[in-house]
C-alpha cells in the first residue's frame, strides 16, 4: 500500500508513492502508544485535518505549498503533491553569497506573507523549504502550524 519510506519522524512517516499516475507523498501519522487510545485517535484525526487546512491558508496568503489531493481520516493519512526540487539545507553551502542573499530575501518574503496572515509555521527550518527546478521556494510540513 505505501511506497518508499523517505522519512520517519516523531509524528508521521513520509512515503513517496505512485498514485493516479503521479508522484505523491503519503503522510501517515503514527499512533502514540503512551496515550489513552481514545484520546490518541481524537488527536490523530484533529492533526490530520489541521495540516491541510493550514496548507490551504498559506496558499491563500500567497505562499507556495504542496497541492493536497486527499485526506483519509480513518487512516490518519494526507496524500499530497510531491514537490520536485532540493531542500534549501542541501544547497545553501553550494551557493555564492549573492545567490544566498537572494534566496534568503525570497524566504523572508514568504515568511512575511505567512505572519501577515497570522500563520505560524511551527517548524520553519531549511529542511522544510524546497527549491524547485524553476527557482521557486515551496514550504512544506505544516504539521505544527498554528493560526
């Protein structure tokens, strides 16, 4: 059912999958065995609903984010666009100081749009920013975001 595991975090596992003839990400939330099962289920559902809502709000604010294709509350899974490109953290050291300055300015503009719209990303690291082959920055992983 799940494709290639590309990241296993504390909250969720991220799988790269071929789905409906396109590359997608399956983000599946983990149950927490230390919680009361009923409470854990409620939290899983809330968090699975919350992230796509925040991604949508960020997109409305003019911040590039992955397209959400499907939310499966039963499986606590979000199916979203796989964003082609590289994490900013992977390329930062390879850039000239001028390219780095431009990139940081672009990142600052995106963060400004989020904050102007009352959106807090919650995990703003260069690992959660993808530079596409077209030179756009896409923010990912809104799992800890708030508004």
